């Protein structure tokens, strides 16, 4: 019989209270909304065709509504895992002092990767290499060449996944990096449940999906999309954030809510140079960062939450990233990039 797992991060020992995290998160979301409403004007001034037509209010509300979906999915994950005995991933991280130093080093390295990726993109006449290739999820309407797509995927998988795995794999085991499931059957059930719900949502709300393609385009485009998005965004996010940073966030903060927020913010900031953002003026830069935080923090928080609840970085990959949304939503874009007919 399954035992009910008592949370190991009790309020009495947490260094950051759950109430403070919740209040701070709500205040932060209100502030981001206020910045966008107050300074964006009638339309968000980004290089994004998908954000040109809707008024500012509509675009912001659609982003805000994602937090309701994320909350509903989080409740689902909690219900699926409430009777599981899940390992405490904070115990997989080093002591608090070393964990803090590793966080600083990894975050600094990630910032350098973004800068170098931006330089490479500019030198090649392409878009900056953010966590998303230009036109993924948020459409800019700018052309993307096959060479850009392939180089973006290769750069990201090496910079965010291969190198960190080599460095940390010398010191920590696969289990300590959240790469092994403690209960494969339970993880599989959770993955299927979340994937079904998220797939239905994406197919219902997205302007363009794999269902809009011909059978031949879908059969060829879906594997291409899966491979490139897996290399360029899914595996990099998994390794960089959910294998390495999240256990260390939990070790340092002693708080699951704080870890969830930090994971979400980190995930968002890795998209800050995505092709649709605009840094040509201070006001546009502020608005770009604000919308990045609004749009991506929620999904990043959910990825963190499901990782903490399962102690398995792979669960979010299959439940809420590789297939839905990317393969379902981005296949039409990659079909256009590679001219698949």
C-alpha cells in the first residue's frame, strides 16, 4: 500500500515563508500588468505578428489566463502525487553554501550563453539564439532559414545541455541530477494525464496547429519539429534549470513555493532575446522584459512544480513541453522553414 508522504520542507524549517512567496508573486504579476498597460499603448510594440492585431489588453489578458491553466494543472499534479513517497530533491544538492555558489556560476554562465548566442545570430544575419527559435510559440513573421534553425538547435543543446551535463556529471550522479524516475508507472500516469489536458488546450486556443496541415506535411514536419525543438529548447531547459538549478534553489531557500517561482523566472529570462522582443529603446526593452516575464513565468513555474513533486526532470518534458506545445503548435512554422509540401 502506498504511504502518504509528509512534506519534508516544513513551514517551521523553511527559510522563506509560503505566504511571503505567494504575496510577492501576486504583487509582481500586478506590477508587470501595470507596466504593460501603462506604457504599451494600443498595441504591444514587439516584433511579433501574433501580437500586432490584438489590442494590448487582449494580449495581456490571454497571457494572464495561462496562470489559471497552470494552477489547474498544478492541482492535478498534486492530486496524482499526494500519496507518493517522492525523494526530496534538495537532498540531491550539495550543502547550502556550495549550492549557492553553483547557482551563481550557472546563472552567470547562462547569461554569457545568451550574449554569445546574440552575437552569433547578428554576425550570421539571423535572430539572436534565445531558448526559442524565432517564430516558435510567438510568431514574429520574420523569415527563418533552415541553416538558422539547425545552428540554433546545435548551439543551444551544446551550450545549455551537453556542457553542463559534462561538468556536473563528473560530480553528481544521474539520480542527483533528477534524471532517474523513482516510480516509472506513477510518472507515466501523470505524464499522460497532463499531456491530454495540455494538448486539448493548445489545439483549442492556438491560432495555428498541426491539425491545419496536410497529412504529408504533418508526417514529415512533426518529426523535424520534435527533433529540432527537443535539441534547441526542451533538453536545454531540462538540464540547465530542472536538473541543475531547481534542486539548488530548493536547498538554498528551503521553500518549495520560492523554488517554483525562481524556476519560473529563470525559465522566462532564458527567452529574453527571443526574436519578437525589442531592445531598440529603453521603453521597448522594459516592455519586452515585462511581457517575457508575464508570458513564460507561469509555464516555467509549472515545469518546476512537477519536477519537485516527482523528483524527475523528464516528467515535464513529455507532459508539458516536447509534444504540447511545441510539436503541436510549432510544426506549421517548421514546415514553412523547410518548405515541406
